[in-house]
């Protein structure tokens, strides 16, 4: 999934859009997506390099070598007799192509790993900054809440005092009217 460029490169003034894009730290490293480039050759070369280390490759190669030797030793055909010079040449050719492909894949994977580690570190820093901001806001809100509670307590005390005065005045008026 490709992130849209407006969200990924939002100016710092548009922090809300930027902070909602969870892959924003990985966008600068998108060019490292494929070890050999993003074209069809690069994708096939990387798949080929990755295939070398699979059990499937080892099994297929073992079966082919056993068949090669079996056919030549068994007398079915003799296109590569012992000491199997053609087979050795095939292995040498395979190694000549496989080694650089594997090394290049490892180098590019290391580059991708480093880029992702840097992006993850930036993400962790952003999360830490956001957590600090939330803590600061929570402290501000707590202080404001305490201030409002103090004001409410003072208003409650004033209300109680005024209610007591009204009660005294009402009692005094009642005594004056009844005595009068």
C-alpha cells in the first residue's frame, strides 16, 4: 500500500494529518523496497537470490545432481563422464551468478534494515513526544480542575453564608410582623 504524498509530506503546520499517517517515517525509505530495484529485473533477481536458500532449491538441486551422475554412471548416456567436468562447470557458473546476487541482496537488506530501524527510532521519538505532550496537557487540565474545585468550594461557602443570612432575616421579619 503506497501512502499518498500529501499526507506523508504534510507541512509542519498541518500536524493533525501528518500524525495520523502511521508509516510517515518509512516513506523516505520507500526506494529501498526491493533489493535490486523496483523494475521487473530487480524483482526477479531478488526472488532468485532468495530462492537459493530455500529447502526447495536444495532438494531440486540434489535430485538434478543425483540424476546427472546416475545417468552418466549408469551408462544411459555419457555426455559428462567421471570426474564430471561439465557438472563442475555448471556449479562454477551457478556460484559465479549466485554469490554476487546473494551478497547484493544481503547488502540491500542491511540498508533496508538500517533505514527501517532509523524510521522506527523516529517513530518512537514521536510517540515519546506525544506522550510528554499528553502528560503536560493532563497536568494543565488537572491544575484547572483544582482551580475550578476551589472556586466551587468558595461559592458553596458564600451560598451557605447567604442562605444563613436569608434565614435570619426571614426569621427577624417574621418576628417583626407577628409582634406588630
